[in-house]
């Protein structure tokens, strides 16, 4: 008999509060499934993977979720997999799983903004919706998804855009792929996906990736510190379309020369990174060796950089693939060369 597997990892959907109102992830998969608002109409099996807030997740935990997802899909009776996860780093774990996902069956991440013991919790509805999507033929071939507040997003390019509202996620550059309501899935866009990476080749040892945030007047202190701490990859969360200043740019050139892979993202919410300005701006950063990461923001750029370093090791290959997978050739004339979605109708 076909079924959906729910991998439970903790997060607010599994959180209960103490007498001071402080929450900790406590519920197991079985507890979550016991609160579904209605019969899901498909056999569902719960598996406990972790029980933590996702703000505590490590790269090893994220890799573990990708491995357990693959393990779940080894069973032919499985229609799809749901991962319940804290919202804080869901965009990272979902995107990492997506980078390795090589199966047409859907993998759907969900969670909650209100805890398990809230009278008006959003977790049960979100979980029911995610199970519907995971079991749906309409979601096949779309890769890893985030289903939240009735909206279905591709993992890539989706981020947490509200700290507390039930509509926690959005995809500023591609928009949602579709919606789920009353047991019906409506998909209107299809994500453009890259070749899957090899999960068996992905090792974490010797890989350290840091994010360095830029701001007016910043110097190279944080960059130098990251390199000294052993960073093999650094994501710059730069200004505007991807700009810094001459001090930072000089250090980027030095780090690139030393073999550190520097990825260029931005603190701006939407739009691609583009090499437009000199005097330490994006054009100079790219000339110094930084690789623009298209529509990825720092958290997902870091996931991609870490996955490439962990799979390939060879820095030249990492640079090449990072550029190919993010449409590094973005310029003012060709801002959308790396597509995010295609309309299905
Ligand atoms: N606020 C978070 C959540 O939704 C906490 C976490 O990421 O675990 O679960």
C-alpha cells in the first residue's frame, strides 16, 4: 500500500512552552500526526530524526536530513516525503536536500509559527497540507518544496520573510509554485532545477563556510578573521546589487589568490546580484574573484558553496560550478539568465 513518510526534526510545530512561556521542541512524529485535522486519505508513517529548534541545526544535521530523505525514498511504496522542521533554517535544509534530490517524488518541508500547545496552532493544517502535496502527482518532478500557510514554494530562492506571521515564507524572485487547499493541489509554475549533486560524495570534513555581512564603512576585519578561522568558502552579504568598498575588495582578491572561494550575495531582499559598479563595487569584486550568486541570498548561497566544497574539494571546480548553478553571468543586459521558474499554464 502506498504511503507518505513524515520525518520529524523538531521546531515550533513540535514545541511546548514551560510556565515562563519559553518553548522547547518536545513532540515526536507520532504526536504531530495525532493532531492532524482530518484523515489524510493516505497511509502516513512518522519517523523521528531529531527533536530540536532549527536554530540549533548544524551542517551535519542538514546532511542527515538529506540522507534520511533518500533512505525513505528507497521504498517504492513511498509516494513522497514530508520533513517537519523549524522555520528559522528551513530554507537551508530544504535547499541542501534539493541540491541532492534525484527522484521525481516530492519532498515537502513544513513547520509552524505557533507552538504545538497553542489553541490556534497552524502546525496541524500545515502538516496536513504538506502530506497532501507529498502524495500528489501534481508535485512530482518539482524537487524539494516548502509548503506553508497553504502556499507551495520551490526550496531554491525561498526564504523566511516574517518572524512570526503564519505566512512565514516567500520567494521574492520566482513567486510561489502553487497552492494547496481542502486536499487539492494547484501547481502553476515549475522550478528550473540543476543536475543533482552526489550525496555519497558529500563530506563535511575540512569544509568551513562563513557569511560576512557588509555595511557602510566596514573594513576587512571579519573577512580576515573568517580566513584565519579556516574558512574554505566565504559568502559576502554585500550592499545593493553586490557592492563593497576598496578595502574589502582588496582582501577578496587576496583570499581568492589564497584559494578561498568567495561567493557574492546581497542584503537586498529581491533581484539578482549584478556586477555594475567600480571603486570597490560589484564589478571590482568580480574582477577580484568573487562569484555572483544570482537570486540566492546569503543563507542559501552558503549552503550551495558548502555542498560544492564538500562534494568536489577542487577549488577551481567549485568556482566553476558555483558560477554555472547561479547564473554568474548576470549583467544589466541579462539580469535573469538563470531562470527561477517556468509557467506551467
Ligand atoms: N521559530 C522556529 C520554528 O518555527 C524555531 C526553529 O527554527 O526551530 O520552528
